[in-house]
C-alpha cells in the first residue's frame, strides 16, 4: 500500500550498486550487516522484526531461524550465475 514502510535485512556482503537498489526507496529501512550470516543468534534476533531479507551464500536460513521471522514476507537471493 502507498505510504507503507518496510524493513529489509541484508545479511551478507552486497555491492554498492546492490545496496543502492534498496536505498533509493525512502519507504524501505535497510539493516545491513555483511557478517550477520555467521552469527545465528544475532540473525534470529534481527529477523524477528523485518519484512524481507536479502541473502547470499554466507547466510543459511534454517527452520529454527525462520521460526523467529514473524513478519517475514520475502526472501531474496542475491548472486550471479
């Protein structure tokens, strides 16, 4: 809906141009932590309050992590190939 606000978590390293895609939309709050995929406890805490997550190969979204994601609507996988 128009005027909606979303939180998106980026849990792995992303290029500047990749980050710019998210940051060009003022209605999206970006939480960026390039090493978050290595810290499962912190990931469980942060994923609880986001609408979307963008991952690469460094983040494994296991069932116990997804159980914490009460508001999650979208999982995006960034990569080439």
